[in-house]
């Protein structure tokens, strides 16, 4: 999932009121807006409120051994 997809999930979940979503999840409204604008990455509070977790994956750029 990309960061844009996480932002879209937050927009869907928050609906018409990002303020109410942030307040009900005890997350700073400024932090939520910073994430939505791309200024910050989503932290554990935002991800947890969306039912998500951060996972890191590593991949080869090109196949090895060919």
C-alpha cells in the first residue's frame, strides 16, 4: 500500500470531519493535516486508528544470477 492509499483511507474514514476523526482517535489535528498534506509520515496512532500497521519490504532491483 502506498502513502497515497493510506491518505485516501483516512479521508474515507474521516468523512466530512477530519476534526471529529482526529478528536475521537486522540490524535493532534495538526499532525493529521501534516500527514494528509504530505509533510509527515503516518505514525502508529494514525495507522492504528485506521486498522493498519507499518511493514517494511526489501526487493532486488533486478533479478540476481541472470
